[in-house]
C-alpha cells in the first residue's frame, strides 16, 4: 500500500475520532457563545457507529492506530448515557394505590392541516389516549375550536378521558374561535396555575405552564414546556434541509438555550416534588437537556425504558425530544412510547409514585 494512502487513512481515523469526542462534549457549551457546537449532539449516534466499525476494520487489518478510535469511544462514553436507555432491563415496578400516570404529547395541532382536519390522525390520537388513559395529560401544539360545528377537541377529550380539571393556555387565536396552545388535562385537582413568559425578547409568544396539583393528597409541582422549534414545514423534514440554512438554526438554538434557563429558574422556586414535561425540540446530548435536568431530575425513559426512545418520526431514528423528567422524590415505575406512522410526535407516558 502506498505511503500516501496509509497517511490518508491515518488522518481520517484521527479526524473521525476527534469528531466523535467533540460531539459528546461540545453540546454542553452554551450555544449563545459557541453556536456551531449546539448541533454537535445530533451527529453523535452516527459517529459512534462509524467509529466502532472503523476500529474493527483497523484491528482486523492489524493497523497499530486502531487504538485511536478505541480511545475516542472511551472518551465519549458519556454521550451514550443520556442517549441509550438500559433501565428496562430491571423490569417494571408494580403499581400501588399512590401510583399515577402522566403523558406528554405534542399533538401537532390535532391533525389540522391547512385548516382542514385529517380524520385518520384524530382517530389515532383518540385510540392512543384511550389505550394509555393517563391521569395527567400534557399536550403541546394543541388545537381546539369553540364553534359548535368545528373541532371541539377540548370538550371531547375532557369528557372521553373523564378529566374534571384542565388548564389551557391558548398561545394563538385565529378568527376568535380557533385556539392553539398548551393544555393540561387532569383527574387530580389543579390548585394553582400560571403562565411564565418564554419569549425573553426574542419575539416568540409560547409560554411555560406552571401548575400545582393535589395528587393522592400530596402537592406536586408541574412544569410543561414547548421550546422553540426550527420552524420547518412537513416537506422539509430531511437531514439536509434540517441543518441548512445554518444561520436560522443558530438563532433557534440560542432561543432554546434561553428558554431552558428560564425553566431552570422556575423549577428552583418550587419546593414541592416537581415533574417537568414537554417537547424540548432538542436531543438528550444537548445544552438544553443538560441544563433542565441538572442534578435534580430523573429521566423517566432512562429509568425504565430500553433503547433510543425515539419520539419524533422524521429526520432521524435517534430523535428523542419529548421528555418526562420527575425529580428524585418520585419513583419511576413504568414508561412507554406510543408509536404510530400517522403521528409526527409519539406520546410518552410514565407511571410514577412518590417515595415514602
């Protein structure tokens, strides 16, 4: 083999290995100051597989620098921890009288497309909600209409799910009767509720929902978030167009980081056991996830799930962007993702109980 070819292979090995390590660590830096690094976590799963294959090939060919990708895998092991869940190996915990279920679900406007309802999507949503029957249902991008002849989803879900309590924050209203926003349905009393502005000067109108519920006699705090999205249409969800143009994505990254810090500050004000749910529009290996979860919160999927836990149907099979994050005072008993080809986001449900 020519010397130049050997050098090229060796250089490629170093570059790819360095990229893997960077993708595992750079997302922890705040995107406002290091904007390109905010997207590094998206490439991590792909790079992890590439480096494993590269190491195996080099080892088989007895190339001495096979240790370089091995070292990269060791140095980037922290990236696997939030990405891949092994908690399901332990099995579920039996439900008790104090157990309750909570679901987060970005309903993508309840199947409303170009102001027309996609009936198969609505039927699938109803089917999932009947099957899961969560005690607390948190829905982002929720749409309902107050006209009697239109889609009265709020009333229908409240009655079908036997939810005596709800809190709806309509972020957008069209023609006075078309309401879009974030909603919480509950079988437990909602004793306090508020909207916390999320825009922070960036010109976005969606708010963070902060609630207190009386769950089996205990007061529980709940924060429901829908962080800024990348504003892509349904025909734009492919890898190339999701990354480019990069300048627009950078602004969104900074906004999400800003919103993550607002949520973190609000969480610190809640003395009761707290649960954070919602669509973060960011992967587990990100500044967003790292900031919100911190040292206080558990990740329900990591505790009782197994695998990548994908909750978004497009771009990549590794996108877990919807979360249920209870604090350490809760025991995570069970978790499930409800996947369907008709849904853009997959509902995530967890069964929890307070530790005694």
